């Protein structure tokens, strides 16, 4: 009995000596960054008690705690189970994306969320991770590469259904995310460049039809004002102008915490979500942005390390997909704030207010940890 108990305890803690503690430390530093910025961006709007779930800071902190717990749980779970049952997660994601079109909550012209009491659930956030697992499982079971045209088209068939379901919500930004994840994964899987060029040529040929018949009018407006925000300064171009003013006015060290006029006088809309980087730029300046960039670079480096350590194709592609997902979300959100990309609604990972996004990225980190804890050097355990 004592031997069994000892073995059980050994199994419980097996692999934790290889747990990459730098990953959660950096992620929590980004969350802390976010909580500070959310407090600044919401202080003039929310005046209720601090310890209330209605308080954006408290709500975000609660989701962070849930996310950390799930990260530890997924780290403990062998990622091979996740890839093996990826079809189930994928099917649930597709079902949720269909259901949201009928029963979802509509805001800002899009139907993206389920309202469950005081919580909004955005299925597309979880669907991104399900697609990564599905792609990794497919390639691991079919030779481990994307050189054959059939494999490439089958992988595209995995991505297209959720991409289209998100596109018709409409949510152009998340559609771009699905496409970016697919492209990144197939490149890692060794896709034939000629095949990619053929698909790219076909996409370019279809672009005029998509632009004419599928892109919503408000999305066309957002793209137009990106080029000339002064063409509609009080409506479609308003957010672009205000974010430019906020980021540009911060200078080297910023105006100080809760001292930014664009944020505190409510010129900057949705400052805790889409435009949270503008709050950072205005109040903490270029130096604050560089600190945040350094944290993202450090986190992504550890994700790349997980891909390098992976002992199989599935682990390598899952880790690569997660790195691409976090990188592209951060890039697009920041690009929106500095007027290099039209407004999309893509959150800044770990920083923007949003429970679905925060929980999903922490689950992603848990999967990275699972890969690290089970890499090839420890196959004998």
C-alpha cells in the first residue's frame, strides 16, 4: 500500500520539474499590465464598489484566476488526448458558431456573443484553438507534412467552415486570424510553395466578388477611413483619429497613470478592449510600449522553444499554431491602434478586457506546458 501511495504521489508530480515557470510569470505580468490599463480606461465610467463583478477590473481578475487554474489543469493533461479528440472540440466549435447566428447577442453590428447572465461567451475564441488542434492532428496522421496538394486542400477544408461562419457574423478580424493560423501551420508543415501560390492566385481572383457581395458596408467604411480618417471624422473615422491622438501624445514616457486626456475625458471609445494599447501609449508612452513588447517577445520565445522541444509532429504544430495565434492577435490589435489596420475587434492577448479571450490564451499556455513537460527527452517516463 505504501508503495502504491508513493507511486501515486510520484505520478501526481511527474513532469513538474520541467514546467516552464517563466511562461505563467510573463503572462501574469501582461495581465497586470491589462488590469492597470482597464482601471484607467473604466474609472470615469464605472463608479460602483471595487469588489463587484460589475467592476471591469474585478471581472478581469476573476477570469485571470480561472484561466490560471485551467492552465495548470491542461498542463497536467497529456496533449495527445487533446489532439486525439480534436474532432470533438472542432464539432462543438462549429455547432456553437452556427448557434450564435440564431441565438447570439448582437452589438456594434455583429453577432459574436452568447449572454449567460453577466458573462459574455465568444465561441470564436475557443474555435481558434480547436482548429489548431484539428490541423495538428490531421497532419500528424497523414505523413506529417503539407507537401501533397491533397493534404493542403484537406487542411484548408478544416479551416474554411469556421472561417466562413465567423465572417458572416460579421467578424472580418477573426476570419483573418483563422486564415493566418492555417497559413502558419502549413508553412511549418512544409507546404509546397507552388501550391500556396495557386491558392493565393485563386484568392486574389475571388477578391472582387467577396468585396462586392460579402463584405459589410460598415467594414468597407472602416477600410476607407483608415486611408483618410478626416473624410468622416465624427463617425467612421472617429476612433482612428482619437487613437492616433492618444498614441501620438504619449511621447517617450507618457502623461502618467490616469492623466491621459483622450482616455479620461472619454474621447477614446472602448478603451478597455479594442483600444487598450492607445491607453498604454498615452499614459505610459513609448517606454511603456517597449516593456509590453519585451514581455510578448519573451512569451513567444518560450512558445517557440516548446515547438522545438516537441517530440512529435502534433506537438510541434500545436505549439507553432499557438505562437502564431498570440502573435497575430497582438500584431493586429496594435496595428489597429496605430492606424495600420482597420478596426476589427481583435483583443490584445492577456491585456484587453474579455473573459473568453483571456481564458482561451491561458488554456493555450497550459497546452504549451504539457508539450514541454512531455518532450522527447523524457519519453521513458
